[in-house]
């Protein structure tokens, strides 16, 4: 067994809502504590020593590099005859933003590696103005997601405004004529004129953990503003009449337990996408002057979730994107009455989107497409001909073969069906397997190209993706069935999927690993503390694990609607009941577990993983190691290609070593 560093167990006990809650590793919450620094340094050494002995790591890295060479390309964003597109080739540390005007050759507009050769700067978002002459863009460093917003002259490449700090996750919408835009900064919606310091706030209710969304009409009159309490599945929605002084707010939706978004089209109608009275989402229209009077245009489909739409106003139709059993469909509807009049052919059963059209009148549609063996590419649909064709392939010519997809359904503890997609090379008999899941925030897991998944399959492993309650594959009803008081159902779904893989002969407990990131890391932590006998290995990346104190760090306060709050006695009891850190028990044979954290993670604090790692190292009597992999100058998500491949190779090699892949 691995010898772990001494980690002091405090006798600290909090009395919360009349209940004693032990927290022996509270000191590991402070990264500046000398004890934490010393403990982390030893953990670094333990990981490096273990990783050096992973004989399959180099082979996994080579396989990953070959498959990641496919790269990806995004749908174009049009401004007149100019488009903007992101491409990511195997030789580039990050996606690069290109532009092209008319017949001119495509040229680089923004390359994060040119801004920072260290690879520690990412391009988080960008938005051209209505003419395509100016570009607002946001960058962040070291994975912190603390974005700075600047404005670039597209022709000269010169920065003409900014940087404006404190713009994390800020939407940006440009005004119709003047060089000014609306954005969110410091919890306020602001109007900013390029080159000027003074900013004008737009008076909107909110504050604290409010998450704002912005949109603006083609004529620049109507500013759509949404405000949600954190990530709650509800929001308020207004239209601001910018022709009035001061702008007049008109309610679209307020005080309703529903999520809605709206936009005013070139035809002057207000389009509203909503799950109000429609958990699978419907599309309504209204007059902007009376925005609370909605008329249903596209009703919800009882078996598919409405995911996106685009108006082809010149053709008199709109295209609607659906998720049916997690697979994309695109249908064409009459713009006046919503009747279905056709469909957009797709190249396979995968994910399609986002949808992109010309903002000055559209017959054409561009959309991204990917599936499990197809790298991200762009397809073009012309309504005049009814034809679909590939517009841009992925930069690298990579097409994996011998990947077989199997779908199975099992029953969760309460009888609810759980759908699992299984990827493997042809063959039979139990094999090393990875079960992956997420189950939160209404986020769907859809078929997409992933080099790490395909590398595992190419090496002979089985990859299973569990579609759990809490996700968005089946709309708002499925999300609400796995949040708050219902969160334990997500863990039950995941365990049912694991048992089904074993029962169906895909794998055995001693050959089964589980893998999850962020909210999926919570899922993995809950699974391994509930059923440690069911798994041989676990990868727990950037996880939430101390659910009694999660609100104190990172973006935790914004997630109260998803998980509940320890300040509420009833919700506290639920959180404590499934909190992985508090469920660790001495003398249990836990599976081999690898925690991964990044020093720049401002979403989920690395304290979660530090505390849980110390607890498992103290408790386990299993033969597998419990280790912590720590990355500097990285954050919750985006990182350079080289660092992403190194991380994936380490994680796959760890699971392979502890499930017997290659032996």
C-alpha cells in the first residue's frame, strides 16, 4: 500500500441546526497555511513518483495526440460580406479567431498564443459589431476566467478600447449605429461607448448572484434583459425600449418558475423560447409593445427537447433544432403559423449547433456538427435548393474506425429508466470500462468527438455515458427531477448504470472505473462513498465534495438553487446526507482514486479535493492508491492543447493501471 503523508485530524466539530458535524481537515481549506503547502508538496511528489511508473502513459499520449490532431472549426458569424470563424488545429495551443471579407483570403484576427506565448491566456468570447469593423473580445489568464474586455479595430488589428476588468461571463451586444455596446460588469448592466470612460447603468432589478443575459433587436430599439438568481431554472425577463429616455422597461416574464429567453426579429416580432407550461420547451411570439401576451408558434414535442432556432426571414421559414434521445434533428417551419414544412438533412446521428444566419436577411443556415467519430465541422443549408453540404471540415483528417455504439436501458432505484450509451471496439466479454456522467444544471450529454474517449476505446476499453436525471437530455422536467431535494436520485441513476454494465457483461467491478468533472466530480465522490465495492478506479476532477461548506468558495453561492443551502435546516440535512467528504468511513476498501485540481480554478475551490483526498488516504484499506494531481496556471476548464493532452493521458493511464487495461 502507498504510504501517505501525515495529515493532522482536528477534533473540530461544528454544531449546525442541532447536529454535530466533524470537519477534521478544515486546515486544508487555506492554501496559504504552511501545513497545506507542505502537505500539497508531498502529494505532488507522490503523484509524480506514481505517474513515472505508468508504463502505458506514453502510448496513451501518442494515441491522444493522433486523435486530437483532428482539431475543430466553428460556424461562421456573418457581418455583411465578412465572416468570423474559430479554428483549432493540432499545432495551435488554443483556438484562433480568423476573419475573411468577400474574396480576400482568410487571415488571423486573434491568436491567444500570440498574445501570450506561455499558453496561459485564453480567448473566452468575442462579438463583432453590426458593421464587422469592431470586435469586442474577452481574455483571461491562468484559467481564472476573470475576463478583461477590449475592443479591436478589425482592419488594423489595433486595440481601440479597454481593457475593462471584472467581466466574467459577461454577454456583449452592440448598439445599432453608434460605436457602443451593452455588457455586464460588477453586477450591473452598463452601456459603454467605445473610447469613453463614463458608463451609463441600465436600471434592472438584481444584484448578488444574479446572472444576466442580453440581446438586442436588429433595429437597435429593443434591449432584451434576463436576470436569473445564479443558475436557478427560473428568470425574469424584460424588454427595454431604447428609444425612450430613460429606457423604459417592459415585463416579458416576472416571478414565474420558468426559464425563458427572447429576441426581437427583423420582422418586428418578439420570439420567446420558454419552458413555461412546456418542460420540453416551446417557441412563442408576441408584439414587443405588449410582451406579456404570448402566442404559441412551435409547441413542445412530448418526445424531443427544443434546443435552438434560427429565422430565415428572406425565405419565410424558421429552422428549429431538437434533441431527440440526445441526438440532433433540424426541422423547417412556416414563419407565419409554425407549420412544419420540411427538415434539414444531417450527416449523421450527432450534435448540431449552434445555428448561424446572416443578420441582414437569410436564406442560408450554417451549423456545427459532430458525433462520436466525427470531429467538429461546419455544414451549410440553403433553403432555396433544400440541400445540405459540408462548408468547412475539421483542420485535421482524422476519422476513427471500429467504434461500435450500443444503447441500453436500466432501472434506477425508484424504477425510473436510465439510458446508457456504450462505445467499444467490436468484441464481447468483460473488459476494462469507464462510466462517465454529469447529471446537473440541465446540461445534456450529446454525441460528440472526444479524443480521450476514443483513445480509451482504441486501447481496448469500454466507455459508457450515463444519461442521468439532473441533465437536460429530456428537458426541464428531467433537470428538476435531479436537483435540490432530488439530487440523490442522480447518484442512484449512476449506480444503476454501473450495475447494468456488469449485468450485461461489458465489465466487472474489478475492471470498472468512474470518471467525472465538476458537478460530475460530486457524482463520482457520491458513488464511491456509497458503493466502494462496485468500482476499481475513480477519476474525480475539479470536484465539489464538501457539500456543507460549498457555498463559501468559488461560485458556490450561485448554485443554491441546484443543491440547496446549508443555512436552511431541511436543506442542510439533505446536503449532509450525501456530502462525499462527510461519508468517508475508516476501514473501508475504497477504489483507487485520482483527484485533479488546478490552482487557478475560481469556480470550484481545490479545497474540496484536498480535504477529500486526506480523508480517503486516512480511511482506505484498499490496495489502490489515493492521489492528487495538481496543475499550476490552469483553471476549471480551458487550457492549452499540450496541457490538456498531458492531463488526459495521465487520467487514462491511471484508470488503465487500476482496471487492468493492456494486461
